[in-house]
C-alpha cells in the first residue's frame, strides 16, 4: 500500500496564540505649592502600597521635578488609583493632582 500525503508521520505543531499584554499606564502625582509633603507621602503609602522610604523618595521627586511616578498598571487599575487619590485629596481639601500616562 502506497503512502499518501495524509499518512505521513510528520505532525504540525499547533500555533499557540499568545495573549496580547494590555497597555500599561504610569500613575503620576503633580507638584503644587499647597499640598503638604506629609500628606503626599501618606497618600503614596496608602494607595500605592509603598514603604515610608519609597513614598518619601517619590514625594521628593514630585517636589523637585514637578511630577513623580507612583506605579505602572493596566489602564483600569491606573484609572481607579488616580480617582482614589483625587477623591481623597478633595475630601481633605488639598489640591493634589494625579494623572495617568501611557508608557
């Protein structure tokens, strides 16, 4: 019996579709002349789970360079964190601004 092309012993590897990673967004705090530094540090600790030392370093970057990255997240998480920070600052009557930016 002759072998037909369908009888061959070669097997094709199935192509595995790799899921595309979601776009990532930086959450940044912006400097202003009114929000106390201690409030900024506490906000970073609370909403971004940073240590006191890490939060202080981010706050100093915000203070000296005008903006500081608190974390990088998928869009929905970044937007949630931004809104939480803005609401928290508003409730305590601080003008702290928080924005997200695509990486």
